[in-house]
């Protein structure tokens, strides 16, 4: 079943916002809006739109990884609880080491 025009319009609007965020370098906003659009496209079985959403989402995630890697290793943690207890989280690549 194809997406209704109302849902398609909502997906397109979300992706316009995501594309603008990607162009500005706001990778977290791009990922957030892309995931919302992806959920709508999946729920409405709009496979064409779902496929087109993957590219900006992939690029936003790639850019986030590159920025984290450029900053270097920010620290190592051996539990998620340790991360949750931190007041602030420094940017960079965090390594999780199991006990």
C-alpha cells in the first residue's frame, strides 16, 4: 500500500528540514528528522521514500563519527552507569571496555 498524500507530504517536509540541517552541519538534527521520516515511511510502506531517507541519514551519522574521530579518544568507560553519572560528556570518541 502506497503512502497517502498527507503522510507523503509530512515525510517530505521532515526531509526538507533534515536536508537543511545537513547542509548547515547540524548532524544531530538531520539524524533526528530523518529517523522521524523513516518511521512514517516504514509505517505507510512507502519504500521509495524510505530508500531516499537512507542517504542523508547515513551522511549525518558518518559526519558525526568523523568529528568524534578527529577529536580523538575522550575517555574510556567500563559501564554505562559510569557514563550516566557524568555531569558533562566531553566531545570525542568514547571507548567502552567490558569488565
